[in-house]
């Protein structure tokens, strides 16, 4: 259903007509459900879930045109799938660990609960099916909670965060935080499974000749089994990365009044180096490995999740320009900026004054100082710059539009970095 709604949006922009409205798409959905020959499977699905898929697609396009997210992509078979039930969701607990959730068209689903439901009523439930077959249900509850008008942290603490590949998070407080999402054995197993998958693809192609006809789209059972094993490995790494991002973003948002990040344009940093036919790129394989390392650390997710959580604690977040943060001396009397200051990847030695420090921690200190200067000069809202820090889709199927910059005078309904600095 999401692909059908996306096709309507793309067709409207391609021919230059008016974008489809939710009312028009809902009417088209009713016609499809009433026609048993065209799409009989639509009549089996609850209409509320299908209508919610249309709403979610429209919201995705509105967020893209507002500069808050990247361009919506197609839903592919075998990838992460999800749907949302916006009505008549029920939950009942069976024990301290187990419970049941009722979804329209599915019935009662036995689930393992990891936290108690807090709220007056359940508004919706999102069912996510991972490529490795694991299923997760996220329940949204209505809760009357007053937004804090004062920061929860009494001390005026400001922290600078430097994000990298060797060390995922380096703070100006001197902390180096990192987590490997792949073990050496998993990397080796993934390499062997991917090689086996390519061999099975090549064998399937060689079985068909021009005399026998076109290549069959049906995969062999061995190839499907191999792809499932690959999906299990990627699912483990994805959940480890998500766990790391959620824990660290919660710590940054909860324990610091102002968190300062460097403004990294990740979509440009992770762009392929293959070039064009007339102008081919250089060291394409090396750049592809670097891109995988950057995306595996979840650098964009760390910023976006911290942005989501600071508002609930009455704190703020800011982004400062990234150039020069790793080669600038933090000593106030010096401030010398020279590429020679970076003695190695992890060592910073100022050639002017002899100051020594860890390179990543030194960059975090420079980021913090720039954030304080920005706050005293007027500051930026909490929700600025989200579009430029969102992680790109690895498929690269759709073009990505630059996010719009936020100005320091926008009203966001939450405390600004200038107010934090002056408290």
C-alpha cells in the first residue's frame, strides 16, 4: 500500500500536477477494495491499517519537503517491513515477562514485554518484521506529562561531542566511548556467506541459456537459506548499534544542559567514489569500506536521538561547523590551527605551544568552545539541522535533497541554547 501511495506522489511530481490528497487516495483505496479481480488481497486487510499506510506515506513526503528527512524510498521484498494499527489495540499481561497484544486482522499475539505500559490509553501499535524473521511491536500510549520549563540539571554543564570511526563518541569531559557491532568471527562468517550467495547466483544464471528462455526469478532453497543467515548477522549488528545509540543519547540528553555536536554532512561523506563512465573514480573499494564503517557506527542516529530526548529534560542541543576542530589548539593563549598539530590519528601535539592531548578529546573541546560562543551570540533552536545529519539510504535509489537550515529566531516551544548558557 505504501508503494502505491508513493507511486502516486512520484507520478504527480513527474508530470507536474497537483500532489494527491489523503481524501483522494482513500477514495481510490475504496475502489480497489471493491474490485475483487484487481487486488483481492486488499479486502482481507483492515481498512484502518491501509489508510494509516497512506497517511504515513504522505507524512514522509511532507517531512522531506520540510527538510526534516530524506526522500521516501520503495518498500522492497525481503527488507524491513512494518505497519501501524491506529484503532482498537488492546494489551493484557499474562505474567511478569509475557503478555498479549490484539491487532486488527491478526488477533491476539503473544509478546515478551520489556517494560510496563504507562499511560491512560493505547492509541496505536506498530508491528515491525525484520529481514531475519524477528517481530517487534511498539505500543504508543497517551500520557499526560507536562513539558519541563526548567532544566533538570542544576549545574550549567556543556559538553562537546566528537563523532568518529575508530572512536564513536569522544566527549570534552575526557570520555572515549566506543562499541564494536561485529565480532571477528561474525565478520569472517559474513564474508563466507556472501561469497556462497554469489556462487549460488552465478550457478543459477549458468543453468539458463538462450534456448531455454529467460532467467527464472525464483531463488533456490539453498540461496534463500544463505540469505536468511546473512540477514540474521545483519540483524544482530543493527540491534547492537541501536542499543548503543539509545543508551549514549539518553546519557547526553539527561546529564548535560547543552550538548554541542559538529555539523557533519553525512550524505556527502558516505557518497560513492565510483564516478561516471567518462570520469571514473579512484580507490572505489577503499571508499566503499570507509562508508560502511561510518554507517556502522550510527553517527547520524546519535545526533537525531539526542535531539529527540533533550526536549523532555528541558535541555538543548546545538551544531557547530566541523572544519578545523581536529587541528586547532584549545589553549586560549595559543589557538594555533595547523594540520601539523595532528601527529597521528589519536595524538594531538601543538607545534606552537607544545600542548598534548588525545586528538578526539581535543576536537570535542574545540566543539564545546564553539558551541558556547554560538550560544552567547544568539544560539540556534534545538530542532535545527536535523535534515543534514540524517543517515543516507545504502541503496541510493532516490536523490536526496538538502535539509533547510534553521535560524536562531525560530520558535520551537523549548529552551534555546542561549537560555541554557545564561541560566
